[in-house]
C-alpha cells in the first residue's frame, strides 16, 4: 500500500446509471463501447439498497441517468426512495418518454430537478445526431416540464456539426423559458473518441461560441443561467476531471459495478467491485480502483510538483489513457505535458466534415449469452 | 426567494447546513443557513428583523443583502438586490 494517500473525503454525488437501454444513438454517448444486456440490470430492491448505502456514505445528490432512465418502470419508486433519504434527486433524460403524465408522477414522487437533452436547434439536424426522430418529443417534454414547474436544465452537447447554431440554441432555451442551459462541448472519451475526427470543432468555432455565450449572458442576465463547459483540447490546462478521482463523485453502472468515473471501464487493468457483492462504503474507502488515483501521490511529474495539482488533479485518466496509453500519465491536454504534441497533432489534422459517425449501438439479444 | 432548483438541507453526517442544486452544494454557516431559511418571499428588511429575534449574533443589515447578492450571482436566489460587499459565508463546491 502506498503511504500518504489522504483520508478519503465522503462523496457528494452519485451517478445512478439505471440502464444502458436507450432509444437514441448519440455518437458521443458516455456509456461504454461494449454495452451489456438489459437482463443484467440491478433490480428495484438492489437500487434501493444502493441509494440507502449512498446516503449513509454521505451522498447528497443522486443523478438518475443511463442510457435512458425513463425506460425503467420503477423510476418513480426509486425517486421516492431517494427523496425519503433526503437526497436531492435529479433526472438526466433524453426527453423520450417524458410526457406530462409521467413527469407529474415523478414530481409527486419527489423529483427535485431534471435535465433534458437536445442535439440541435433544428429537427432534421437533431434527429441526425440522435440517430432517431426525437426533436418533437423533446420539445414536448420541455413544455411539459415547464407546465409542471419542474426546475429544468436544457443540455446541449456541442461539436462541429452544431456549434455554428449556438446562437439559435440559446434563443431556443430562452423561448422555452428553461431555468438553466448547459452547453457542454464533447469530451473525447468512449464513443466520442471513436468519432473524434467527425466531431472535433475548429478553434474559430470554439472562439465564436465563447463570444456568443458572453453576449448572451450580457443580454439575458440570470435567465436562463448559462453553463458553458469548454473543450479541453483547446485549453491550456485540463479539466478537474470528476473534481478528483474518488473525491466527491461515484457512479454505479446498470450491472452494479461501482466506478470512480462513468467511462473508467475504458482503462484496462482496473477491477470494479459490484454492489451485488460488496457494501458501497467498503468500495468507496478501500477498493483498489478508488485508491488508484486518489490524492496526489500517484502523480508523475510535472503534476506532482505543480501548483495546480489540487486544482485539476492532473486532468482526465481516461483521456490520458486514450491519448498516451498510460492512465497514470499527465493528461496531454495540459500544455505542460511532455506529450502535449499529441493533442496539437489532433487539432492540426484537417477537419473531416464528411467523416461518417459511428452511432452508439445496443447489442441484439442472442441466445445463451450470459454476459 | 430561493430559486426553485435550490433546496436547503441539514447534513447530519457532516454536521453542516447546505444549499443543494443540480450542479453542486454550497456549505452554509449558521447565519447563512438562517438567512436561507427565511428566503420565502420576505423582503430583506423582514429577514433582518426575523433574524434579530432568532440569532444571538444577528447579521447586520449590510451582511444580509451582501450574502443574498452572492447567492443571486450563483442563481440560487431570485429577485433583484442592492449591490453590497460580499459577505463571509463559508463556501465549498
């Protein structure tokens, strides 16, 4: 065991990925490239136990997500249970299946807030990225949430194909009278990494977008509140991924695996304990996968001696692995990384506007597969 | 008053007052918590008066607007407020 691993703080937030099932096929989905079958999902009782253990561990908010969490028939029951534990409940949904009736039930079950995604400001473009007709349903879901006075965040993932319509997207958020607009540039892990050539924007697009956001904030004041998550390939320093590995955040995947990060399965050689076998508290404090990148002792130079080591924690482990082959390396997005040229090369590659997108696929069921 | 997506909570495990919202958690000290629990539509003057009765070290008339202004900047309270110097509420994301 390494010395000097700090006493772990307690987590604030739980990402409860209830299922990998989803009617959409977004090419930047944070779900794994290899998706498990529905039959392996934790059942209602198991999820309730996870929520109970999470609250006892110190979790304050639970984000119900997936795939598409609305495909779970027990969602109301889980929201209600979370609420009874005094957890702040947040639903992250594509909007598909979120009609007024369903949302009213969720609100009555104790849902505190929800987030609905939109892929573009125009129907055809939205549906092309989502991989299925969905724009109308999403707009109806937004309207329903507003009528029910559910606190609502509109989430739009930004990339080359929709960045030029960022002003329209802000206008749409304003027209729909959402409380918050989250404009989140694609993070290149998982499916997004596979599709990077097709999704990576130009620097000009990113700068124009930043200017639009600044002007919009001036014009709109506080409503909607605009959150703008910048693409770290274009930044000097990396993001504080998860606010630090195993520090304030944990994910439970549909099969019960507990992950420090929802894309951590991309990193080979990590073992993820399951809530089916081990108590959540035991996993959070003692599982090797949580200890692996906790604190600063694991850090290589230049992170180890860097003033920013407790600000950005060396960046994203998944990204470090994808770009350098070493999950313990400095995130090469950082301009201080010896391998920063990897990112510069990716940016210099001529944009491939015609690059085909590989859409997220959910495997067909086959006989005899245990999974 | 508190924005709809913000909820006050007492964290028994950490023994602290919190204001929770989708993107994070704000830790509140005693006077901050007392102010937040008065954010139900009352005016600043009414809040100050209510707290003078409640707390021994009641926040001064300048501290309440300062604190609320800070929450306003974070989108956690709604209503226009007078400009004031920032208060000294504890904060942790």
